[in-house]
């Protein structure tokens, strides 16, 4: 895969510091450049300033929720893929997917879910495809955690 087709810069948007740090550490250990935002307002400012290849965005956050962040990002970076994350997926998560978010993964998420999202975004980038709809909801096939 050529370097220009690889997902390089990822934005993590989550109001929970431990989640931001976990994702940042995982993705940086795999060679990605990772930036973090604590809410949607901060994320939108960062999206205006930097060219990200992928965004992992929490749904429920103070100041601006993930769905509104996703919708407003379309005016700034129309093709930027968003993977929504949430501990209690609800109507906002479904609305985000209907509006074009790549998928919603449920917290606590499996590290393989994160890797799968990045890998599929890279595959779509190589093919020149729109990422929307190409990342499936792996967690629908998982057994519930007890």
C-alpha cells in the first residue's frame, strides 16, 4: 500500500480521558499520528486546522454531542470518515449512521474492532471508495458480555 493511501492521522474525540488515552496509545503504537479532543467544539476547530484521515467520536459529550459534531464536520471536511463510539448506542448513533457515519462501536470495545475500522478505512482509501457503509458492525455478531 502506498503511503499516500494509508490512514495516517486520526482524531479521537471523547470526554473521558481514559478512553482518549487508551485509543491514543493503541493507535500510536501501530504507527498512526493521533490527536485528541475532549468534545465536539474542540474537534471541529481541529478539523478546520488539520487534515485527518479518520475520526473516532463519542456520541454523548458535553458542549456538542458526537452526532452534531459529525453533521457540522460535513461542511468542513465532507469526506472525512467518522466512527462513532458509545457505551449505550441509541437513536443518536443510529441517526449518525443514517447520515453517513461509518459505524458505531460499543464501549467497552474490543481492540480488534478499532483495528478493523482503521483497516477498512485504509482499504476504501486505496480503492478510492467512499468509506461510508464499508465498515460493518462487528459487534452485532458478538455474544453479549456478562
